C-alpha cells in the first residue's frame, strides 16, 4: 500500500512552547489530530513500533516534515525508559525513499538526544510519559528527553543537562504533555524510590487508596531541575490521559499511537 500525501490536504495540530527562547530555536509537540492512521491509532501517530500500519506512519511523518518545514528527518530514538543520552550529530543516517530526506529512524537505544549542530532535529515520542525540551539562551544548544517515572528516577534529566555542558542559569526547559496528577496513580514502591533520593519529592505524592498515591510527574521533574539550579521552567499544564481528543495515552487505551516533541535551531 502506498499513501500519497499533500500538505494542502490536511493541517496537523501542534503545540508550540510558550517560552522566551531565542528566535532561531524551533520547538513543537504534535497531537493526535488530523493524521492518516486509523482504528486505535487514529490520527497523527508517529511511532513505527506500536503495530500501526507502517505506510500510514511514514505518511504521517511526511506530513510532519512538510508542514513544520523540518530541515531534516527527526532523530527518532529507540526509547527504553533508561537514562542514556546520545549526541544527535553522530547518529548515522540513511536515505528514506518515502520522505526523500535523511532518515534517522530508531538509530540508537536512548531516551534523550542533544545537539550543538544547526538543523539537527532532536525528538522524543510519548503517550503519558513526560517529554522535556531544553535549549540555551544563546540558541546554540538543544535537547529532547523522554521521562517516564523510571527515567526520572534514573536521572534522565540530570544526565541530559550534563550532556549539554552549559551553565544551568543559561538553560530554558519546557515540560510537554504528560499524564496529569489527578489520574497518575503509582504504588508505594515508586514513591519511596523518589523520596529516598530527594526527600522533598514527597510533596508530589497524594494518597489515593491504601498503598497507592497520585503522582505529579510535572512536579517531580521541576524538583529535579530546581535542585540543579534551573529556574526557567515552562509548560506542564496538559493531561494526556483525560484529553482523549487531543492526545494518545498508553495508560488509558493500552494499544495506541504516540505524539512527538521536537526541537532544533538554525
């Protein structure tokens, strides 16, 4: 099956971070609206690893490339809920016959990438986990991180920030759409992992029923960032679980697609 697309046929729905980034910084988060996938993946599913039809996913990526005028195919990572960060500059590329641009699909097992190279698009895919976009004030460094609770507990934020090798006061951080604190229930063992590392984290957990807590993944991320001395933190107002019209949610639906958050500079 071959699916032809034209950017004039469909207008995809994206979120732009509301932050004071330099003019040459470009950052977006996609939603599920207005894509070509069907069934449980209906909309703009960008993930090839969730058993969606491959040609539809590639068609969605083509729409993304066209409408956001991406300088090249994003660096799609093979995310494993860990803390590995890769330099996007050194990920090998190959030609994509469908998009006609450089394809960097699933080139590295990692949960974050960073770049000091213009036009290299760092990207992460999520469906409840927290996407984190980072740039420096000069507009010369960017990073994208995928942070579920395991990644947060395993210091994905700290590892990503360290990889950028920038003074913390020069960094801007945007927290993209993730599962909200009203519905993100975790067990006592998850709370203990965070509190043992950072006692102040207890503020991000509210008892819901015996042995369980509602966790605020946004607050947990902010506490990690603030502990490093990063104060310019933006975003954190969405809930992928409750907003079923706009976002994919793994916890809500199980089999589902993925939205993407991406950042680059020119």
